[in-house]
């Protein structure tokens, strides 16, 4: 069995980002929505938020680093890398779209929400993710999702592509060499693997 399989190549990732932008715009794209912000979770949710911001022109764009809010902090390295949270605007009364690359257990989102509430009191928070992997451990669901692999949507043909134990990873430039969504076998080291030129063996994006 291959250690890594490409589910979406660079072209399909662009289509997924466009799809996610359209979904967010349906809720927050008009002036009647009031002031709103896109806030990405490091380290790829912030890249995705920047791409969405180019298409949607929100009033504000911010970044959350949830390292110190994780419930598995004791299981990380002795000195986990903590980067900056960048919210140079008031959250009180603001509509917020929280952005992440992959939603799985829901624990990263819980940490992000706790950090948001420590920084202010938004009017409402939406969750937008590029991929919903499924496998939730907390009662958290996305408001907007571009690629649903959770199995809850009977119209999603892509859900059957992911087997229990497999990881779904989103790779985004400049964090990675190429844009892609890949399925990785457990414990397989594919960090340096190049993405093939064509991802025809993967699932087409709906």
C-alpha cells in the first residue's frame, strides 16, 4: 500500500478554496452583515485565511496560535514552539469566521474558541474548513466546508476514499512546496515527498 495518496492536486486545491470562499460570502459577503473578520489558526489555517481574504475583502484578518491552549500540551515537546497571535483589532461585537485547514477531532477548534473568548466577545463565530476529515471527539461542526470526508454527507463521494487510521493533510504554499490534499498512512514519513504532477488517481472535487 502506498504511504501517501494525493486526493487533490494544486488545481483542485484552488477549486476548493474558491468553493469555500463562495460559501463564506453567502453569509458575510454583503454590507448588511456588518464588520467581520477572518481569523486563521496557525500553521495552515492562517495561510488559508489569507487566501480567502484576497477573494472576500473582510474588514479584518487575524491569526491565532493555540499552542498554549491545547489539551495535549504535556504530550508535546519539552519546549513547544509558541508563535504570535495577531489580532490587532477589537473582537467585541464582531462577526468572526474562524479558519482551519483540516477538522478532525475538534480539539484544535475548542482551543481556538477558548483563546478567542479570552481576547474578546465576538457577536458570532462561524467555522470554515477546507477539509472535514471526520472522527470528531467533541461536538463541533463546520459551518462551511469545501471537501467533506466525514461520511455524514451521502452526496460526498470522496468520503469513501479515507479509511480508519489514515491521516488527511492539507499542504499549502509557502508552508509547503506545493498545494495538495493528501491521505497518509499512519506512521508513514512523507514530509519530504513530492506531489506527483497529476492527481488523477485521487477523488475528483465535487
